[in-house]
C-alpha cells in the first residue's frame, strides 16, 4: 500500500499542492499536518503514519524536508521504517530506500535540510540582535504583574507561595524580585 505523509510549517501555508502530487503518485492514504519539521515532537500525524505502515508498504513524501529537518530525526524515522520492512520514496527527489543510491542521496539531503534550518536560525538571531541594538525589538511584553509580586513579598509570602497564588512559575517570581 502506498501511504503518504505531507507537512507544511505553518497554518497559513497551503498543503494542497503536496496532496495533489501524492494522490497523482497513487497514494491511498495521506497523513497531513501543519507543524514545524525541526523536531518530531508534537507531530501527531507523523506518529500515526509511522504506526500505520506495515511490511511491504511504501511511505511516500514529496521532498525529504517534509519528513525531517534534522539528520538524527531522519535517520531514526528511516530506521523505524526499515525495521518494519517499509520503503521510503520521495516523489520529487531521487530517493528510494530500496537502492544504495537512494539511501546515499537521502542522507545527503538530510544533512542539507538540517544545515538550512541552522542557517535560518542563525539569521533570525542576527536579525533580533540588530533590532535590539536599534531599540526596535524589545521582546514580548510581560504578562506578569510585578507590583503584585512585590506586594505579596512584602506581606511575607515566599516565592513558592507567590507563584502558586498567581499561577506562575517560581522562576518568574525570582526574576521580578531580582530586577
């Protein structure tokens, strides 16, 4: 059975082109989700897909970065599929885990997907640092009532009691009291 997995990184992205490609490829069941691929955490459809496939099945993706953006995650997924006797194929790339060349190309693309993710993070951090220097980026506005924390502290409550009363983490109390 041809089973497919499709993913886009955010809710506003259009997953329909991937679905159409996978249907045209002959996939009978398609799992889809809109979530970041930098980790396998919180990717419920991926987990369901991996649980669903059986020996002799073929898992089809459009491109390798739809499956994983981390070399480790990719290799763990490929191992799980291999252990189950499931072949992995990418419809838009020369990836087929039944061939030596396909496996090699898979590993190379996994490295490049992770590299691209790391570059994007680096550029984002550089942009934030420049914005902070210009005074444009100040981060998220605090949602914690600092005056209330100080009041409760002056009334004799400890950090844990304050945190419990305000439904916040104790570290947040310490951070406010330190400033």
